[in-house]
């Protein structure tokens, strides 16, 4: 049986969903393949969305016309803003998600999307062909032998490729949550010349909530004034449901001793696991070894949903045998009688070398073949969704014959994420962090729409309703900033009393309200009685207007740096250059450049092992051409 389709998306996790929705919404005849229709949009690890830098990604996905933020708002069990003790540039929204409702809403969204078909099948082979002197995708084949002729394939296989689950010395082939693994596709990709890597991740046990003594834990309530992820969620109605509390627990010396006594039983330390694990989300045994001087480690106890008794223990991931897991668990205060509903495990899986991809996430070797999500060596739902959206957009633009979408680092965390992957590669599961962006003063989560919605509109994902909402918000922000510069505050005993109460100096000459709120101790709410004419604006509008004013000086400096970098980005490099033939380049630099084949001088400057002196050599080379 043969089928003809524009775009085939392999895998229905967070990357695959965004890729398929983007493609279908851009008018492509799209098929989304999944190992199980019951595992669409699964949250196999932490039941949360957002977090440090990850919250930025969700806002950016929404600004471009993606789906993750909209769904997350509808299933919020608790919402918090991280990093409030730091600057607004690194404020990061994080929510606890109702795991089953998230899957249900996403499945319904997919099923009701025009141009999109969902098929439960394992993809076993990818067939390529030669066309106009280049290799390109021809068709894919399911394990049952069904063939689909296609113009683009997006690989978003998550942790399913040749997946092996480890618990102590017991290991077996399985995907996450005891789902089927994919056992054929890796060999097909290797046959096509694609380099593969082996990574691992893990998850903690899930515990029955009624077996926990909460009097021994610290309670962590949600925020009542948090803003939603999505433009489509009314601010005054968010969150849409009653928030559930989370709790904080701690390991202790007894816990640590149990782990030390049983280290050889951990799959991590027995030699059974060969894949590389995530540096920034290590197992509890890894923490005990790496941070041996720490007396305790913080754990977060989080609900999995509003209609389940499962509780997730963030920070307690392990690959210990189940009898050791129980000893570890019962050593925690409040968990002396805890009952496990799902045991912890580690999982190894195959993924690709992202340096083989272009910034569009298309393979350099095979036209029409794209990679997205954990398949590209990342960790996290948000990183996956962001890549899926970019891959879906670019596959569709290519089929339409339109200009591709490459997001520069200065535009977004999504741009930073993809540039890091394709330029520097990764030797461990990559996680987005605010420290990875040199432009984070420009890339706040509150201004994601100002940065990216016009791009989403250009590619065809931002509909008329979202665009009208965006234009109204953009105008309100600009109008409010202009107004604040015109509101003059004169010295008086009343204003000086407020200033002194807030730890800042008195006013001796007249000053605009905009100048006053640049002081770190002040904000619009502390000074609102001196601004009786303030229009009735949404909290999000006021926050962005105020933050733009506060950051104005720093932003101007950073924009100068962006301008300098754009000059390098504006110098294209041919994919046909043999860098080993350029005199003056160091051998290491030539080898790295030949591997990555950067598109621009700017990208070349970010390759590990390429020095400023090498860039100078390349500049001279380009000027002679």
C-alpha cells in the first residue's frame, strides 16, 4: 500500500506535536506517527512545564503560534515564578501540570486539526533518493510494511530508539512508562550515513499521596497573581482551577549512607549503563558522589494530577534496585511509611549528533530530513517543543519554496538553543539555561511576543486574532512608556516620605515618573498614588512597559553588541569551502570548520576550537574572493 503526503512526523511527544501542528496549520498534508495513541503528549518524567529558561521557551513557542503554552495554562495545578530575587531578565514561570489532562487536551487538539492525520505505527525505515545531484527523502516504511511517499520527514523520536530501561542489575528493552521501544530505525539512519550517540536519563519513584506524613514537610503554595503562558488565556481568569500545594523534603545522612553502601548496585555505577546522563538533572546517587560534602539535598514533592493519588519526588531520580529504593525512600522524614506506585528507573536511548544539522534543523546530508527534540541530544519537554516547532515551520517553508526561518541568538532562547546544538554540538543531554544566552537582557519572557510574533505571522502560524491581540498590546506598551516619560513628579514631603520608606533618596528637583521607577527600590505600584491618571491596563502591559524603562540603559549597550555580531552574521560562508586549504588556519580550526560547515562568519566564531585569530584569517580569505 502506498500513500503520498507532504510531511511525516515520527514521534508524538512534545517535539512531534509542535512539528505536526505547525506543518498542518501551514497547509501541509501531514501525518503524525506514534508508537501509542495513548501516549500522545506524555509527561514521562516531571509533571511540570517551564522553569529557569524553560519558561522563556514556552512563551516564545506561544509567540510564534505554537501550542504548549495554551495547553499548559488549561492544566495548571500550581504556578510559580522562579528567580524573583534576581532581575526581571531571568524571571521564569513554572507550572505543575495535570499530566493526564495535558495528554487529553493535546490529543483532542491534534485530532481536530485540519490537514493532520495521526497513525499508530512504528517507523522502521527511511528511504532516500538522488535528485538534482543531492540526496533527499523519498519515503518512510512502517514495521507493518506500509509505505508513505513524502517530501519531508521530521524525526522526533524522544527516548524510544533502541531504548533500554535499567533498575539495579535488571535491564530490558522498553520505552518510557513501560511503552514499546523502537527497534529498527537506528539501523536505517546509520545506513544513510547519520551519526548516532547514546544518552541516558532517569526518573524517580511515584508515591501514593496518602502514605506521606505532610507534617514533616515544608509546604510550598502557588502564586495568586502569576501571568499565563499564552496570549489566549485571559489574565483575570488565570489560573483556571484551584491550585494544589507542593512540598519540600530533604535527604539526610542516613539516606546518603544507604546510597553509599549500595553504589555498586546502581546501574549508573555497575557498568550496565553506557549512555551519557544529564549534568544538570543527575540521579540522587550521582549527587551523593559529586557533592560528597553536602549534608542534605532538597527534594520537591509534586502532584501528578487533580484526580490521581500519585506524587512525584523531584530530585530523587535513581537506577537503584527496588529494595534499595525503598530503604532510601523510608529514610526521608515524612516518608517512613511511603507506598510506591511506580518505581524509579534509568533509560538509555539513541540520538543524533546535532552538528550534522543546519540551523533550520534539516540534515546537511539529506534534503527534507529534519531532527527535533531529544533525538537531537537535548533534555526537557520545552527544549523539545521549541525544536519541533522550528522543524515543522522550516519543513513547510521549504516545500512551499519560501525563505527558511533561522532565529539568531539575539532574537530568542530558541535561537540560542538551536545555535548551540548545531554549532557546538553536545556530549551530554543539553538543557537550556539563562546563562547560555549572552543576550538575556533582551530576551525576557514578558517580551517574547514583541520579539517573535511578527516572525510567526510571516510564516503563517499567527492567526488574525493573535495578531490583533499582539498589535493592541504592543501599542499599549509604547503608549504607556511615552506617558510615563511625560508624568512629572515634583518634590514634596509626601513623595519624599514614600521614597525614604522604600530605601531611596529624596527628591530635590522635578523628575519624570519614568526616571523615578529606574531606581531599583521603586515600581509603578509603590508610586501609584502619585499617578492618578494611569489608564486601566493589564498587569502584563504594565510589567513590560516598566521593565523596558528600568532596563533601558543596559538594553542599549547590549544592542550595540548585537549590532557588532550581526556584521559577522552578515558574512556568508559557502558550504563548498575546504578549510584545510586556507593558509593561516590552525589545523584544529580547519578540522572543526570542515565538520560544522558554518553558514556565516558569526556561526564560525562560536565553534569550539576556532579562535579570534582564525576568524581574522577567514575575514582576509573572504575579502580576497
